[in-house]
C-alpha cells in the first residue's frame, strides 16, 4: 500500500512539473495565433500604444466613440458629428468602417472640404459610402466588392499587408476592432461612384 501511495505521489509530482512546462511551451504559440489575425499595416505603429485610442482601448467601445479616442481620426469624427451619424454608427452591429485619417482629409482642398462639411446631405452620402453593413476583414480584401450603406459599391484588392480600396486609397492599418465594427484605416477619402 505504501508503494502504491508513493507511486501516486511520484506521478503527481511528475505531472506538477510536466504540465506547467508544457503550458509554457504552448503559451507563446497560442498567443501568436490569437494575435496573428489582429491589426496589420504600416500605419498601425502610429496608433497610441495605451489608453482609449490604442487597439485594446478601441476594442471596448462602439466605432464612433472608439474613433473619437484616436487622434489620427479627429477630422473623421468631426465630420460624423456634423452629419449626425454618431448614434447610427454606434448602434449598428457587425459593420466595417473604412476610416480616412486626418492626412486623408488634408488631401482635399480646404475650400472643398469646408463646402462638404457644411452640406449635411452630401456629407452623409460621403460618410455612409465608407461603411459596409457586414464585417470585412483581411481575408475578404484580396479581391472584394462590398455594398455600402450609401448604396454604392466599393472594391478592394491586394495581398499580404498591402490592400487598395477603389484604386485610390491604401489601407494603412487594417482590422482594428471595436465593440461593434471592424475598422480599416485608409489614407484617402473615398468618393461615392
């Protein structure tokens, strides 16, 4: 009896040593796998590394709120507010927003941008053209065609971490998650076709 008791204790001790070691070996692989499908692209380095505007911080909030915490998207947020679309975007489910950066808006001549910002109907058309009513992630971007909330269609193509939208905009940081949307940050404002 004492021999079987000793054998059980030896087996338990061996398991206590082997299990943490095996979990330690597996942990980095599972962590990498969990993050392999995360944000991609050269512009992701410009996102804050902590706080509400970081990738982790944005994931907790609905898309319009998440964007308002990201300094790279402040012009977009101002446009969304001017169009009265904050609640529409925050209350939608499983959408994708192709989000132009401040630099994307800066490519538009100031007089033209001011005119669009003052025209709520036109602004709404442009902004809703940037929103797709389904989740679009990296796997969908290689050769994609998506109906927008505005009613038009936008197209994507590319491979690796390099994707283009409508032949004009580059995705500079893709697959940024929010609580209700996937965000593809782009370098050019898209115009409805």
